[in-house]
C-alpha cells in the first residue's frame, strides 16, 4: 500500500472493517518503527497520527543519529553501547537519509573534557558503540584542531578529539520508515486523532474512536491491542483510559538556530562547551547554512507548537560568540529556528539534562500499552521491545503465531541500495541512467542522494513534468507530486517543513514558492478555496514562527 494522499479515504474506509492485531497511536519515529516491526512479522497493523507524520518531536531534533557521548559523563554506559550500535544499523538500512559526519571536540583549559579524559572517553565510546576502524577517534594537536576549524576559540585551546557522529533528516527518516511499514501491509493515515478507547465486556481495550481532522468525521478502529506511542502527548492519550500508573512525562524543550554561512562560515561540525552552564551543544554545517543547538529547559506550554523565545536565541548567540569569537553573529543573523519538545520520564529533583533518555514500556490494567522516553537513534530497538511484548500477549490471549524477522536487516523505504558502502556507486549509476532520460545531472544526483532506491519514481515524474505548466521549477514540482503520490502530503506545511526541511534550511525557497505550491497542491488533491486559504494561513504562521519565534509566558 503506498502512502498516497489520493488513496487516503479508501485507507480510512478499510480501517473501519474487520479487526487489527494492533493499532498504533502516534506517527513519529517511535510509532513508525513499531508499525514496521509489527507488519514485518505479519501482524495486521493500523497507525493513526493526529497531525502530520513527525510533526511533533521527530522533525525538531538536532538531526543527528548520535551515540550519546555525553551519557558517558553520566556513566550511562548501557545507553552509549546500545545507541552506538543502533546508529550503525540506522545508517546501513537508510544511507540516503543518514550520513557519517566527523565531529570536532575542542579541548580548552578548564573545559569539560581534558586531553586524557577525552582520549579515554572517545576510546570507550568507540569500543562500546562498536565503531568501525575507519571511523575511530583521532586525537588532534592544537595546530590540527585549528586547521580543521579555524574559527574555534584559540585562547586556552589545548587540542581536540575527532570522532564520527551521523547526520540525518529526522522527518525524512520517519517518513521512510513509515513507507516501509506501508509496503509490509500496514494501514496508515495522518490528521486522524484518537478521542477515546473502546472496551470489550471485560473492560479490556479493543480499539479506538478516531476523528478525521480533515473531514471532521468520527470513526472506529477495532484491534486486539492498542499501543500509545504519542511522544509528548503520551499522558494525554493515557488519561482517556481508566488504568493509571505513577509514572509521568516531564517535557523539556530544545531549540536550534540557523545562520547562513556567509555570516558564520563554519567548515566543520563542532561539539562544544557553553560558557556558563557547562552544557554541550552542536554547531553543524549543512547545505550552505550552519545550525546550532540545542538548549535543555523544562517546558509546560503548548506542545504542538513549541516556540523559540528571546532567551533561547540569546543563549545560542552567546554560545556561538564564545566558542567562535571572530564571527560576531547577532540576533538579526538568525534566518530560521525550530524548537522541539522531548518527552522524558519524570525523575524528581533532576536537572533537565540529567534525566535519562531511556525508554520505558507501561502496561495498563486495561491492556493498553504505552511507550515513552527514548531517543531518535534507538527507535528500532524500542519498537523491537514493545512488539515482542505485543506478540507475547497475542500468543497468550489469542494463540496467534507470527513470523520471525530481524529488523536489523530490513532496509527502510529508499534504502535498497546495496548497503552503505555501495551508496555512492548506486547514485552514480542512477545519474548515468538519468542522462539517457534527458534529466539534468545535478537534479538527478540530488534526487538519487535524497530518495535512494525510490528515485526511479521521481525520474518518471520528471519525464511527465516537462509537459506541465505550473509555474514551479522542475525540481520543486517533482518532489511535490512524489509527496502527494507516495508520502501523504496534504498541506503546504507538510511539504515545506517535514518532507523537504526547506523552512529550516532554505527559507528563501519557501518564500519564493509558497503561493504556487499552495495552488498546485490544491489542484493535485482537489480541495476547495476555503481549505486552500486555511492551509496558506497555516504556512504563513509557521514561517513567522521559524523566523521570529514568539513571546510566550515564562516556561516552568
């Protein structure tokens, strides 16, 4: 089943017939991973997301599949070992959405990491995470550190550690996992909100009541098991069930700012100490921009649109000017921002950056299963954990048996490229094929790099695009049509924020094409003027929030 916007209504109708083995509430990376694991085992799976896929936390991270070096500081050795190994699996199964990125860890006099502790820490990290030989840490002299990144503060510089992290596009990773789950038979829709649980005569959860937020239509989905994987909304979803437990979420906010490289010419990804509170943050070059984050503050405001306030902006600008003293960036240099909310499991008396990122599974009296906490990197392992439990319950209660699969070796959608080592060859081969189709080489390389083994579908659209007169450049039109046909793109915000990331990394592109994209989308999907205007207004609001944030009440 493809995630086609044009088939959304028929998927919705199908969801109302018969009974699923499991229905998943939440379409972030955790829900997507669960849908893939469960459907790969042969379970009958439905997934509903109240917003767009990845619209919550899963499009608002630091965009790194990282092994969590800072957890070594807290002696969370198990977390480092697990996330390090998972990182390599994520890369192997989707090299088109994940890329190794060498990270510089400058060491300054009086900083968090000294030469000895850095060397030992990174060596431990390499061992725990099972890092391959070519990507093991290197220790750099002061001169070598400056050569890697001349902007780094020279005062008190002693040298640096050099190790590999993995850069990703979090929202694209989520959508590719989701598409793979659909390929395996999962029925999936966005903009459908669970309002209540359904129960059998023994007060056991056996389905959900859902409202389609696009048509305002109520419907029910029956299922043997229900999983709540709604991230920051976990407690809200659980509150509709009668079974309670004493665990609660504590939300923390993480903020990122984007600056053009003409203002902040960062050459190298850097992981560095902030000036006063000793937190570590990232500065990462990407597509002609440098982005910096993240903050870590407790958060109690609106979850669906966490916003960047002036304090957040000042904190990150100060951090940049402290570690890169010659760049002198100011608030007006910030082109775009995003804020994300992390759903952590409450631990009384702990500072936000000290609360464990470990995930937990809770099972209510009603049989409702909830998964919370965890990190982007560990999504596959989290899914494995909860789907194992679902399988155990379905076996006990219904005598059902499923096939054995190992998701370690299931490429996500677009990931069938012959493994990470072959990805470059794959791209070159596709660029060659594109020549015979008269597709521009630069465009072909971009599409093959971005969409991996799905690129043939985009080449087909490129062939047809030549006969279109939409006012959109070919590349924008191709991605837009592909998004509607395969990625459940409904609103301009879906396209500009979560399918392309343009709102964060190329805001000028959004400003240039926003109106035409809105018109073409309305034509492709067939919605009326009133709906189109509402979606345009939503995009305008998102642009304002990304550029200027908003003054919000003080955060607790």
